């Protein structure tokens, strides 16, 4: 799963006493602040402002500690690598912005140089001040405005980066969701998928369906224990491995044993395991081979009969539990017309009401039977089932949920 990169460091916080620390960079110590009443330290209605002065960028680097919130830069200060010409007029400012990316910066210049002051803001300064109009009150307010504007710029940039990361992650996760390969099959397919993690598209549940060259339709659904991004990533790896192995012609114990090797090599912890249910439907659609690896049995619906679970007995353990496990297949008669619903435990472990009672498989069967009597099928049936499970739970489920439906006739 995609991992969000750490964002930029935040601008220095304002101390609890409301005081701020200003670093003044000018080649005449006290020059800009002489006569302002702020040459050393001043208290105003807004709070205390502490002053540090540096005559050049070398001193500024030494004085630029984490408690400095704002820098006042005299634009007349020559840069370290000063070159004549208009393109280099703001080199010193650019150097300060690189030196202090998280501090607010005020540009100081003469009133007659308003054009360069405005250009300084375009380059990256939060504001500018004219040297001739500078006094303690104006400077104090300008500092606080610049600090708040820097924080607002940071918050806006963080919001934009978060939105872009979320969009990128969503595109990536959407691309990792399965796209069934059923070309040439008469079977109808429907699926619903809801991860338990907030704002995620993928969870630890996984499923897939493919048709091989001999006409057999292979369907699989599984569940990695846990609900985090590591489990979601492992689910994707198992699904892709299952598809590749199935299309390569592997089946039965050989396929599941290989999947178990993938899980053992890729899991983040030795305690992680995955349950799985696999169904191989014969080319004529009338029979299937069922294999369970610690997973709930599918629900079979046939005309004129009550919905019933396929046999649970005779399955094998979940993947990742026993190194020498076997997973027997059971032959199932399906008939001419049928629907087969495969699901993860997220569908049956939701609560019913405010108590501790769970829906369970019996509750799921009753729910599906009621929806079938109302004439629902396919996508509409799954949508109604998932909606009712959520309603009974009193809202979103905390567990991942996946359910798929294959139908014939």
C-alpha cells in the first residue's frame, strides 16, 4: 500500500506567553531599529518581541535557532555571491529563504524602492516594510501578521499536499482492485467491497474471478487477519499471486501451498494468517469443486429451494498456520440454475442492534432469503444485503467486507 511521505516541518510555534523572537539581518547593527523603541526588547499590547541582530548571513545562521519565528531582512545587505544586475538584486533574500524555510520573512527597504519591495513578496517574503516609516507599533504588528501568514501558507500547502496524496493513493488503490476475467463465460458476476479502514479503498479482504482456456471459471475470496495497510498490501499480493498461478494452470494443494509460501515471505509478522475460499466451476456450469482454508462456506441459492450453505466440513486450515497443511477439494452439484454467494466474515460479524449479538450465518441466510422473496438478484441483491447489514450494525462496519455473486440461468 502507498505510504504517505512526511510533510514539511511546521513553522515555529508561538510561545504560551505570546512572545515572539525576531532576527534582524543588516550590516549596520541597530540601524533599522534605532529610534523604534525596539532595539533590545519590547512589550506591546500583542505581547513581547525579542530582538536578535546579525550583520551578515554567517551570523544569521548561528543565531537562527528553533525559537525564531520571524526574520527582518534589509534588502540593501549584499549577498555572499553578489553579482551586479537586476536579476541578482534579491539574491540575499533567496539565500535567507533557503536558510530559513520555516520562518516568516519581512523585507526592509527604502520607500523609494517600492517595486523591489513588491518583488520581494513575489519571491517569497511574507510582507515588506519601508525603513522611513518603521516604528515599534508598526513592526510589532507586521511581525505577527507575517508569522500568521506563514502558518496559513503552511496549512494551505499541507492541505494541498494531503489532497494530492489522497488522490494519488486512491488512483493506486483503485488500480489494485480486481477486474474479473470472464470473457466467454455465461456466468453473471457481481461484487461489493467495503474496507473497514476510514477513507481507504482497500482492506485485508480480497477476491478475484478468472476463466481459463478450458472454460473453467475460478472464483476466490479471502481475508487477511487485521485491518491495517500492511494487511491490505498482503491481500493484494495474495490476489495477484492467485490469479497468476491459476492462469498458469496450478490448482488444489499445489496452488494453495504456493500461496502460503507467498504469505509467509511477505507478511510483516509470523502471527499473520489468511483464510480463503476457492471454487472451480466446471465449463458446463453444473458442478464445482470447493476448497476451504479456514474460511466460511459459500451460500448456494437454487430455484424452488431454500438458500443453504455449502458443506463446511473437510476443509483445511487458514494459510500461514501449518507448514505441511493440505486443503482437500469437495465436489458440489450446482444444477441448471443457481446463484453462489461468497463472502468474508465482515458480512456476518456485524452487530444486531445495540447489544452484543452478531448477525451470524443464520442471520445472513434469513436476510438473503427475505431479499430474494422481494425479487432482488445480482447487483441489486448485494447492494440490499450490504445496506441491511450496515443498518443492523447501526452504521459503518469496523471489519473489512467483501462479497461476490456468481449466477447461472
